[in-house]
C-alpha cells in the first residue's frame, strides 16, 4: 500500500498536519476527538470492526500519545527536534544564555524579598511575576516558531534551537514553582 | 398507506441477535442494576419490586447466603457483612483505620489481605462483592427474561488499580463478563448528557455514603471528555452521620467509647434517619427530635436542626469544596466556566451541601435524574453501546482519564512519576532508568500510585524483578520501563534492558488481592455445582461471538471491499462460508477456533479499514499552520 501503516506514521502525519511549531489548540483538540471517534476500542462494537480489538487499543493509545505531545509546546518542540535527528535529554542542561540566568536570579531575589514582607506581598509579587513569565514564554514560543520554519532542523541551527528549548524548560519549571 | 422502510447502505441490519447488557452501580451502601429497554435506560426491579439492593450479604449458619437485607442486624446464628466496598483491593494495614461494621482477620499465609470471618468461614472482600453481583445478575436475568452477555460496572473515579482489579475479579467470580469498568461520575455525566442533550463544561459532584468524587467533563456533539477528576476517598455521607452522633453524645456528656458496637450502630442509624428528616422541614431553625434508648436506664432526647447540622458538618463540606477547587485548577478552569453541576449520590440532596455547591458554582445544579439512579442509568447506556446494540451513527464516545498518577520507586524512597493523573487513557509511556552499582544483574521494580513525592505516602501496586542484566558498570545499563493503561484504567508494566534485550513483564495484580490461581480455584468450586449451566453459557457466548464476527466482516466487505485484492476478497469470503457451517455447531472449541481463524484472516483488512476511517475523519477539516 502507498501510505505508511497507521502505527508507523509520526504524530504530525497521524493528525494530518505538516510538522511545525505553531498549531491551533482548538483544531488539534477537534482532530483528536475525530480520530478517537474512529479508533477507540469502545467504538468497535458499533463500527463492525469486532475482530481487531488489539489494533484499536494500540491506535487509540497512539492517538492519545500524539495528542499529549502535540498539545504541549515544550513536548512539541522536543518532538520536532527528535524528528530532525537530535534527541534531547530533558534532564540534561546544555548552555543557557547568561542573560537568561541573570534574569532568573533577579526574579528569585524579588520573590524572596516579597516573602520576607509577609504573605500578601508574596502573593502579589508572585502574581506580577506570572504575568511577566507568560510574556517571556510567548516570546520564546515565537522564537521557536520561526526557528522551526526550516524543518527538518539543519545541523547548523540545532544548537540555537536546543538553547531556546532549554530556556522554555527553565521558564516552565520556574513558573510551576510559584504559588498560583 | 404504510411506507416500506429502507435502511441506509452500510448500516445493514442483518438478522442481529440483540445482546442483553446491563449497567451495574456496585455501591458501598446500595447497589443497582439497569438496562436499556425500548430505547431508554431504566433500573431493573427484583421480584419484590425493589430497585435498590442494599449491599449487605448475610451468611446463614445453615449454609445459605442472602443479599439485600434491609435491617443489617445479625439474624440468629448468621453473619452480616456490609460496606465491603470500603476494603476492596486494600491491605489489612490500609483498612485498620477505617471504622467497619465487622471485624477483620488476616488469612493463614498472612499476606496482609483482609478476610471477614463469617459462620461459613473466612470470606475475602472480593467474594462478598461477588455475591452482590450474582444477586444483581439474577435480578437482571429475571427482569429481562434472558441471559446477559456482559456488564459495565461503575467504580469511584479515584479507585486505584488494585481496587479496580478487585472489582473485576468479583465480577469474574459472579460469572459476569465485564465490558468495561466505568468511573461513576463519568457514568452520571453520560446519563445526564444523553437525556438532556446538554453541551458545554459540566462538573459532576458525587457525594455517596463513603466516598466523594468530583469530575470535570466537556460535552460536545457525541463526545464525553473527562478533563480532570479528583475527590476525597475518606469523605462521605457516613461522616455526616458520625459527626451528628458524636455531637449528640457529647451534649449528653458521653463519649463514643462508652457505647458497644450495637448501641453505636443504632445511634448512627438514628443520625441517618434524622438527617433525612431534615430534608422535609420548612425552616432552618425547626428541629427533628427523637428519643434514643441507650439501655434500660438511659433515655436520651436527641434533636437536630438544619442550622445545627450545617455547623456540625462544616468541615467535610469544606473539604468537598476544596476538592472541587483543586479539580477545576487541574482542568485549568474557573467556576464561571462551568455550565452546570450534576448532583449524584444520596448525600448530594442535603441542603447545606447544595448551598455550598451553589456558593461556588452559582445557581446551576442539575438533578433532573434521581441522584441514586443516575450512575446505574449511565452505565446501562454504555453497556448497551458496547454490546453492539447501537448503530455507529447514534453512538457516542467516552474519553476518560487516569485518576491517579502512576510511577515507580527510585533511590531514597522517592516516587518517580511516569504517568501523571488526568492523562487521557488508553495510554502508554516509557521511561529509561539505569543501574546503581557496578555489575548489578537484577533490578527490583516497585510500582506505586498516588500524588505524593515519597513512596511511603503512595499506594504500593506491585513489585517485580528484572533479572539477567549483563554485568556492566553502574549507569551503563539502559532499562526501559513501559506503563500501559487500558480503557478500564488497568495497568500493565514491562521492563526491558535495551542493550541485552532482557525483559520482564507483569500484569499488575493487586498486592492484597487474589492471585489468578485463587480465582481459578474459586471458580472451579462454584462451577462444580452448576457445571452444565456454565457450559451452556460458554457455548452460547461462543456462538454469538462467531455470528457477530461474520456479520461484522460481511458488512465491512460490502462497505470497503475495494480495499482488498480479488484474491484476498475471495479468501475471506470462503473463510466466512466455512465459519457459517460451524455456527450452529454445539462444539465450543470448534466455534472459538473458527472465530480466531476468521478474525486473524480479517486483521489486515481491519487495519486498512481503520486507515481509511482515519483519513476520512480528518477530511473536511485540517489544522491550519498559522
């Protein structure tokens, strides 16, 4: 057959989109549901596919994996790198721009200082930081979107992409450490 | 003039045997069975016209077993077991803290599994549950006048793997084929959504006797998507009764310790009935008052008003609201995003509970379906669908999530999360680990479930060992551990050393449940009495399975026959002819063999069909790259 088997398709192929960093979450969710509506094992009985339960479970699992990966910007970026032949270990830290580290130190100091001034000040400072962080995160998303316009990522660009992904990781982790 | 009906192509309704399937709400206090009849789900009644079966099993000293006693005081010479759901899939250590209406005992081998002593000997919680399920099956088969082919059984959303597995084991013991374990709030949302056609974001607030579940669901055209689920496994309507009983005692200068088992139970019963009586009062200050005879000398006058009740139960209500907040946060939603709150469980009727829910979500409580029945009704609809009784066009899809995070123990007693809670299921995820010591040839893998950082605070699900790792320096081995969770929320774990290919695999059995061998021997015993019955059932099941397979493949050939080459098509058609000849046979093995052969031959065809279905699902819409 001409098209690759369902289980061999990469996540982008499975969802019928070209590999790219920018994806519309609403449409992604819509595709996810459309796909599950035909592959979910519960659908077998009414679809007359009674013989292929194992296949349905595998497919449904794969569609869920794909959805989870594609709907998280960080996971999506890592996956795009993987498809380009660069596997990043999410635990390994590579070089992060010094300016970025300094910025983080500054934030930490701000929040520690607010903490010493009581819980109200702390919550307020945390809220203000969330806003700043969200701006930073969307800026990094923009950078990644433009970096991934050339796909697969060429060797020459790989290091820059890695660093940008690293920044995103740091930002996400820092944001999670703040109270909501 | 009567018009002839013509069915749509592809929806050929071949002479199709209707497959009876039921939904079962196996509750802590009460259980129900429901089925779809003439298009709508309804709760089935037993021969005494009761639709609710108290989850109480009485073992008589004459060897009799009866289920559903209303008054749970022990008859002469018998043992009464109730609330067994609270200890399903739990270890003796887990349940020590739970106040239960019966004593527990370890079994001989003292594996830590709790057993309930009865006049008929020790009984495991799984066996007791199986008796309840058997009674429900009898009710259903009588009401429907036919055998049931399968059931959807509901479990609390926060039930962990061990508790789910134990429930499935009980069904197996009761001779019930489980199509699916379904989370109770999901079942309730399904019943509500199917009846009202509601769309949008809904919260299911399920306050039962011993448990509190809250789920957030998105209802869109034919898809019921669970976004997040949470709750409190140590919170339920029983706590309300206990708090009221304790308050009464302390007003009278008594403590619970001064009461014996029977007195305490009588007091709890009074607390429950007073609580229910509060629903019928006209004002918050009005009182329900009862006289309680503690013993021959002591008569207590016990009173409660709504106001007092609300004050006494402020803490559990507050905890329920906190759980709602947490679950909304997990779903990344605000209370204002919620279109309605579906109220489930007897305790959701309580006025102070309803007021609290309204204070958080506003005036959008949905209780058009009886909160005691809504779970069973939803389960019945899902069972009907899974039995293949609905056409593809009027089917719907449930997308559920993993209720509790799954992980393994790493160095220092820490739990490493592999699958976070609220991940859509079915799902599989792999993570790599390595050895700690030079020359290490085996690795102990401890699977845990829960949200806490330390293993000690999580539930231990299973332990297994990966052996035969070739000796390497520390950190050189690459051990890939894969977690797979199916649509029932049940887990399978496998481990593979990727360099040597050494592997180990385990279907997670509850550490405190029954082994497969134990279940097999129990089944054997049960079957000894009714062997013919079981064989008849198995034979009929095999016949129906083969028949359905033939129908399904024939319909598929008609619809997508072009996906096969002429030779492939011919091969499949002649296999179908072969299978048809076996269909009426009374030989189960021949039927199963024919099903397997036909199924195997049709597998590649099924894959191509699925491929086509996937392509079609995405046409007409594509994700724009912005």
